[in-house]
C-alpha cells in the first residue's frame, strides 16, 4: 500500500462507504463490496491529502465521479505543493463539503457518534472494527 495512507486505510475507507450506505456522494450511484458485481466505491480525500483521514475530509465516489473531481481539483490547484493553500479559500472545498453534507443528509445520517470522537478514540474505533473483521 502507498505509504502516504494510514495503516488502517482499508478499515477507514470501508467505514466511510458504509456511512454513506454504499452510495456515491456525487451522483448517488450504488456501490458494492466487489463480490456482487457492483464496483467498489473509491474514497476521496477532499483536501487531496492522503494523510488527513478525518471523517469530515472523506467522501465515497464512484470511479467516473472520482475522476471528474480529481480533474476539477487539478484545474484549481495545478501545483501539488500549494494545493491545500489554494483550496482553503476556494469554492472547490466548499463544494466538496456541501456535497458530502447533502449526501449524508439524504441517507438520514446528519450526526453520528463517530463524528464526535477525538483522534485517539477514532484510532481505537478503527482497531476494534478491524478486530471484528
């Protein structure tokens, strides 16, 4: 696995996909676990930082939507070293956050105890989920 990603990335990404009921946050396409013939949704880091795994920074996307969003992100921030600074005050981050909130709202998931966890509690939560698998 890419070293920029958290060691628990498979659990983190699965948690995000489950939180959104296996639906793309952009178009609503239903995903799956790969065994049912439905494609596995990809989890996108809104701020383009694979090290930022805060749940509010992650959204599930189908492959076509993920490609489109990556294309839009590159257009808004062509210099990788300054991406975050360029995003902070841009409409791109606001649009991604609004899309994420709307998708959660559509699923009736506007609040969750996971959102209230501090970093240590979240790490414990991920370890417990991994142990259950």
